[in-house]
């Protein structure tokens, strides 16, 4: 939701999100390891993979917002 709002206001673009994908992978892995109360790697992966999927989904949503903004801009120019 945060990335969607930032995309609507033009603060974040899909290009920026894809460019920083490796940092997002690292950050979500750290968050997953911090949230899970055990040191079991399987449990950490169970939490980490959905977090990573949500980030990928947010890239798609940001891309849709970006396309919609460009279409409105082209329609206004025409």
C-alpha cells in the first residue's frame, strides 16, 4: 500500500523499484529473519518468500499507475 501511494504521488517509479530490487531482497530477508522467533531457515523462508512476492506485486501496481499517468498526460496533450 505504501509503494502504491508513493507511485500515485510520483515519488517512486517502477524503474526505481526494479533498479533497487537487490536491496529489497536483502531488506525483506532481514525483516523475515527479525520477525521469526526461531533460527530455522525453513521458517524464515516461509515468511520471506511472501514478503518478496508482495514487493514484486507492488512493482506491477506501480507500473500500472505509471502507465495510467502517462496515458492521461498524452490525452491532455492531444
